[in-house]
C-alpha cells in the first residue's frame, strides 16, 4: 500500500506507543480483517450493516492492542 501504509504505521507508532514491528503487525491484521469483510460483502456472501462492520473492526483493533499492551507481546 506504499505511502498510505507508511503513514498509518507512523500514526500507530506515535499515537499508541508501538514499536515498528508491532505497528506493522497490528496494521496487517486489521487490514486483512477489513479486506475479508469487504470481500464477503462484495461477493454477496454476507450483508453486514455499517454498525456491524464498525463493531467487528473495533473489536479486532481493541483485541490486538490489548494483546500488545497488556501481555507485552513483542514480535
């Protein structure tokens, strides 16, 4: 994703005090989850509401952050 990914990684490192590796892991995980939801919706397999998608992405992001912060996960 080039410069967009680089900007996202910079923000994650700065705003959430993550290492470069953890920011990359978080970004990749959420991006893959987002892509999967988009593919399911685009192919008609699922018909999630905007609220459902927002909740799923919030849960994914929050779970990854908790794992990284509270379990001191290092990649």
